[in-house]
């Protein structure tokens, strides 16, 4: 904290925003506020150090100006990340599916690709290896609450994180 306050004071001095005497006063006040144990007194002390801007009285032209947010862009960038917003009306579809892995699986290791009998291909993104030695095992792929997927095998009992790639 002490280093940060010196940096902030130094930045203000470099920018010419605060004269040297005021910077020293600000730094001394900051140190004094930090020593207060009562939270409300400490907050009041910091508020006194950094005064808030003046508010225009009611009825003046400045008080009547209303700020409206800019309209949302109609481009693809405007919808970036919107898939993470949970919509109550939207049907989210199934949260799990069952299929069979195609072929013999000896170990489940990070980076391996698994083809399912339904044509999907999944990538193992789990950090630990699991010894399996099974042929065409039945798996369940579940979606968890944050949107990642788990592949569950019955024999051997294993649960690995996967991502669909095809």
C-alpha cells in the first residue's frame, strides 16, 4: 500500500495535477487515515482527502441534462459474450447424452481425441491420466453449471473434462 501511494503521488506530480506542497499534504493525510481503526472514521478521513465534485442544484440546466447510454452495436462484436447470459425463457436443451467410444481405449490422457458412435469428436482437456483398457465403452457426457463438459465412464470409474471439437 505504501508503494502504491508514493506512485500515485509521483504520477500526480509528473502530470502537474498536484503541486508539491499539496502532494506532501495528501501523502501525510493518507498515512494518518490508515492508522484509524474505526472503519467509518477511516472512510470519512479518506473522503475528506479527496473531495467529491460539486453537484448542480435542482432546476439548473446542468442538473436537467440526462445521460443516456449509447445504443448497443448491431455488429457481431455487440453480441460477443452474450451466450454466457442466462435467459430464463430460453430452452437450454439437454444437459447430458449417452454414447459409445469407438475403438480400444488403454489410457485417457490430455490431448487425446475420442470419436463417438454418433459421429461427434471430443478432446480430453483433463490434467490427469486414467488407465482404462476398455473396448467401445459406454460414456455419458454431462454439461456442468458453468458450461464445461465431463465425460463419465462406468468401467473404469472415471470422470474427465472434455471439449467438443467436431
